[in-house]
C-alpha cells in the first residue's frame, strides 16, 4: 500500500470484477442501440473508461470532455467550467457519460444538461464511485460501481493535486497529506 494512504478501500480484483459486470450490463441494455458512445469526463475517468470499454464486448465509440470544479483541494468549489468539448457529434446516438466519482452531483448535472441539448437518442450516466451522503443535486445514476463513505479517495484515475492516479486500487488518503 502507498504510504500516504490510510487504507485500501477497493482492491484491484474487486474493481476488475465490478467493472466487468458494469460492461455486461451496458452491453445488455444497449443491444438495440445502433450507435453507442461513451463520454469520459477527464481526467479522473480515464482508467475506468479504458477498462470499461474493453468489458462491453460490442462496438462502441468514445470521446472525452474536460470540466473542472475542484482545483488542488478536496472540497468542490461548486463552480463547474467546460475546458474541452467533445469532438464527436452525439445527435441521435446512445450516449453514456462515464465519471469516476459522484460527490455533490454538480459536475454530472452540468455535463448531463450540456449533452442533453444536443439531442442524443438516449443519455445515461455510469459512475464508478458514489458518495450518497454528499449529494445536493438530483442526478440519476444508471450504472453505479460502488457506494462509498464520505472520505477522500485516490487511485484508479482519482488524484489529489494530480498525484496517485496510477495506483491500481482505490484507497483513502491520509488526512495528514492535505491538512497542514
Ligand atoms: P461533484 O461534487 O461535482 O464532484 O459531484 C465530482 C468531482 O469531484 C472530484 N472528487 C474527488 N476526487 N477523490 C478524488 O480524487 C474524491 O474523494 C473525490 N470526491 C470528488 C472528482 O474529480 C469528480 O469528478
Ligand atoms: Mg473528475
């Protein structure tokens, strides 16, 4: 375990099994959708997205969107900004937004509302992690990996000040790393 962590929350094998199950569920739910597009929210969803799309087992396109709400802090600023838009046209397509973690829900609500205006045939949400205690806007998560407690987690794409994204598991960051 990385020395900056308090504990491992979700180990590699548990992550891989859950991601595989999410891929199977998405494949089953989209059998009648001719065009499936995954939209990853950079940068945190990158590793989840890479594993998820290989577990879907059907033709799928992907694109990425970049937004920011956090900065180098563990608390959301509440302000979401679009930093990079999609390259693909999603009109008439079955779109699934792929996010690493849903906390207040503000980021996903912003992206969902933005993409809905482009008239996709369907617009769903897949989030690896969910902090139910922290939700303050209502968003429907169609595919969910794990509900987790309200602690700051890193690894498997998630960072603190751009560190720890490459850890192959999810761990709780020791508060001493971010409290000075
Ligand atoms: P909201 O509040 O908009 O937050 O739902 C979603 C975004 O907040 C970041 N986030 C975290 N990042 N560990 C992280 O590394 C966490 O525990 C955590 N909680 C929220 C994340 O970027 C997500 O996209
Ligand atoms: Mg993120």
